[in-house]
């Protein structure tokens, strides 16, 4: 489906599997362009209209739009209004639509961007996006575990703290539980530079990696399963380098 959103979309192949996941993102100033009735299901439209605050409306609409654009890349759905994204009791997005039982989606909103990743359920992924903000530095630092404090040395502090934060949120989303648990379980184990990305692993979530990129003044991080020790984004997802 064509939308009037100016967005970037990446369809990513992993090893011999094709079309395993798709990432979409757009800037929030695209909000005014959208035709809500073509994008939202009837139930979503009711939710959207019920929001009083503009920020809630923007997040909901652009988040759903990006999610459906990513889903479209994996399922070639003609009509976005026929896809419904509802939320679990813990807030996790659930895709409802014909022939979509095998698809999952993850959504994130920063003040600059709406982003989403759609994936096949046998390859669970999650996305998180945060603006790099000096006023959050203290709070992000206070959540560092002992080992994490040594990992961040040598990087621009604000950037790397934001990377760590998004890595934890993405991990919480990939498990569908959010921050309902002690955040220690999302502890970051290692981070390494690879091309323009940072790739990291988790101390306790051994089956997952994350990759972080800078987009505008935000950090975008995707958590995904480790496949043969490789991460898929390095060649295919080039945005801005994190120093
Ligand atoms: C998941 C969580 C870390 C997201 O944090 P955030 O930085 O505030 O928000 P983001 O913009 O990055 O992500 C928002 C999206 O995360 C997704 N999300 C929310 N909870 C999720 C969960 N448990 N698992 C996976 N994804 C989740 C939703 O799709 C949401 O967008 P939507 O509401 O438009 O569908 C946070 O919402 C959380 O910890 N939730 C669980 C705790 C909880 O239930 N809080 C509610 C108390 S009232």
C-alpha cells in the first residue's frame, strides 16, 4: 500500500532465510500527512480518536503506520485498515489479520522518530528508539550495573548511556514483559564497534544480541536472536556512526 509518509524501510535477509524482518522509521513531523481511515482499523480509529493529547495521537498513529509498513514488507498486505495491532496486558503489540499468525511487530517512539520492526515469530525481535538527551544522563547512569560501567569507557558518554538504555528496553520488549521485572536481567555484557553500528550482547539473555545505530539525534536499537554469532544489520542497515 502507498502511504504519503516519507519513510525509510529496510528488508533484511538473514543467512539463507529471506525476508525475516523489516524495519521502518519516519520522522514525527510526517504526522500531518496521514489519512487515518486508510491506515487504522475501526477499533484502532476509536482508540486514536479517544486520545486527548496530541503527543498520544502522533505516537499511536505513526507507530501503527510504521508497524503496518514493516508488516507489509513481510506479508504484502494490500489494506492497512485490515491489520489490527492490539496490546497485551503488559503492553506488547499483537498483530491481528488474515495470514498474519506468524508475524510479530515491535514499536518505538522517540521525540524525533516513530520506528517499528516486523518479524517472523521464529525470529523474535524488538526495537527501541530514544533521543540523546543530556538531562537523562544522571538517571541512565544510576541504572548501570558494575560491569556496565567498565564497558562504556572510551565512548562518548551520553551516546553510550543511551545505547545501553535502548538495549535494555529492546530486551524487555523482545521478551514481551517490558520493565515489569528487575532490570538487572537486561544487563549488557559486551559492546563492540562494527562498521557504523555498535553490536552488543547481554549477560543473562544469552540468545540475543542488539545492534545500535544513530539516526538524527536518536539512538535506534534492535534486539534479535544470535544466528551463528552474526548480526544482520551491519551491511544492510547503514545510518549514522556512533562515536
Ligand atoms: C516496554 C517499555 C519499556 C516501553 O518503553 P518506552 O520507552 O516508554 O516506549 P517506546 O516508545 O519505546 O515503546 C512503546 C511501545 O512499546 C510496546 N510495548 C509496550 N509494552 C511492551 C511489552 N511489555 N513488550 C513488548 N513491547 C511493549 C508498545 O507497542 C508501545 O507502543 P504502543 O503503545 O503505541 O503500542 C515500557 O512501556 C514498559 O516497561 N512497559 C511495561 C511496564 C508497564 O506495564 N507499565 C505500565 C504501567 S501503567
